[in-house]
């Protein structure tokens, strides 16, 4: 029996949608990383019960950290993006978290820059606060070990392709690292499992060099970034897909219509990429991550279902490098290369 709702929310479902196509479905994925990170900080003495944990968030991590703080008797202070909606603001308030929300801003890079500046101001005023640094501290990998074990038991780890939005790098990076590890726990061994990692990015994201291509709709929240993230281990990724809002909308609608999975916009993008990778490699099992439910996207995505392009009409443009990226969907082999200089966190 769970001792707190956060434990239940963080436990994903494994759903076989079709032959060799598996959905790893979360209610709120980042609860997994937040719970494990806070538990680790408490166990190592880095923080104590009653301390204040601080971070910046565009939405989902704020909720996850608030739940982890509620679970472990901590205080929570969030510097929130303009994208934090009324429902989440209300939940945070009732959970006892403090939210400082940035003023509306159409420039994502400026929004992220202002949030980081505010974090530093708060730390100068309250040096006793602990900054969680979800984008840069790899303690956020820890919670995915048990999930990787569960995936290995259900699907095996050989001949497996994992597809997911890159975002902070923690979920896809951790799953690949743990799944590739051999029985001795080393992912560097010649005997490590055959696991390929496919990252999904929005156009405009600096993480893998697409900052020069803009999406006329919106940048898909949570799977890209306008600033470098330290938690992204570029050398873990085999292939990348850049997917536009319109294509991700089509994927989200098809996923609900075909498989009854109601999930967020990043999941629609991952679903498109996963279907394509399965078609390319018939011998492999493809698992894609559904990081959250679709409730935040009812008006912006699902209410527009009549506009959705049939996914049979969509296919990625194969590109040799980022200079050839084009909307609505591009695919490139990354081959576990290191990060470009512009994507390295200082």
C-alpha cells in the first residue's frame, strides 16, 4: 500500500498498443524524479525536514516538487513560467507551495533567463534555501532506475528502442543508461543491452542545435529548451526527431482516437516518432514515453481535432545535419555524438 499519493501518481502503466509498440504512460512523470531526488537529499543530510526547496518550472516539475515536499515535510518555493495555468496555481496554493509567476512573455528564452535571475536573487536573500536545479543536477536520474527494471522485466532490454521528449534530459537519459547496463551494472561493457535512444525535440530548441528554426504555433513545453541544460547527456542519443506543434497535435489526436490514450502534446510527438522507428526496424520493440495526461491540452489541442492531419500523410524529412531542418518533421541520426558548444551548460 502506498504511503502517499505521490507514490501512486509516479507509478507508470506499461501498455502494449500494437505489435512491438509499447506506451510507458505516466499521470505526472516528473514526480518520479522529484521524489527520488528529495529522498536522496534527506538521506545524505544535504537538507532536513522543514527546509525550503527552490526551483524554476514551466509547470509539471512545480507540481512534482510540491508533492515531494508534501510527502517529506518540506517547504516548496517555485519561480514559475508564464505557462503555469489556473488549475496548477490552485493546486500549488492548497499544497502549501509558494509560487512566483513571471509576467507574460512571448520570448521563451527571455522567460527562462528571467526565472534563473530570480532564483539567484532569492538565494541571495535566503542562502538557507536549497536550489533543486532540475535541469542540471543528475540526482533527478535516480527515480528512473526502478522504472527501467520494470521495463526490462516486461519487454526485455535487447532489441529495444526508447523514444521520448528530451526536455531536461533526466527521463530519457536515465532510462537509456539503466537499460543499457549489464548485470554488473555497467553500461560501458561490451555485453550491455541493445537499447537505442531516440530523442524528440521541438523546433527552436538549442539542445540539439535547432534554435535557428521557429515553429509558427508554439514551442512544445517541456521537451526542448532555449538555454543549455546540464542534465542532457548528448552521447546517449542515437537518433533525433524534431516535430512541430501541428504534427504533434495530429499524433495526440490519433493516439486518443486509435488507442484511447489521452496524453499531452509531447506524447503525440513521441508517438509519431515511435511509429516511424517501428516501421524502420521491424525486428525491434519500440517504447515511447507519455509524460502526462491530456487535460492541459483540451482547448489548445483536442478541441482542434477536426484540424488534425491524418498521420498516414506525415513522414519525417531525413536530414544530414541541422542546417537542413524543416517543418513539420525532421529526423537525423545523432550516433551518440557529444554536444555542440552552444548546448553545453556553463
